């Protein structure tokens, strides 16, 4: 939740969409966040789950990133 609040603080006009928390009001810029991408792997202790974030502009992805905290990969 802290990251989502930070995004809202830095980019107040942008919308934020998350699997767990739903979507704020839609705007031209939309941040898409999945704090546990690979939930089943996370639950089973398989280290290939990750955190993913993307920024869309007018419904097209312009940048995305994935971090795998259990393996240290970013």
C-alpha cells in the first residue's frame, strides 16, 4: 500500500490499478501494479514469484519492470 500511496503523491493525476486494491479513476496515464505476481508459486515457496509494475499511456504500455525479491533479480 505504501508504494501505491507514493505513486499517488508523485503522480496525482495518474490512475493506479492493482489486482488486490482495484482501480482509481481512469486517466491517460495508468500505473498497473501486481505486488505478488505468481501467487501460487509464492504460497508454495517457489522463488520465481515477483513484483511487477507497468505504466500505460492511452492504454499502451510504455514502461514495465519486474523484481524477484527471493532471488535478488531486478
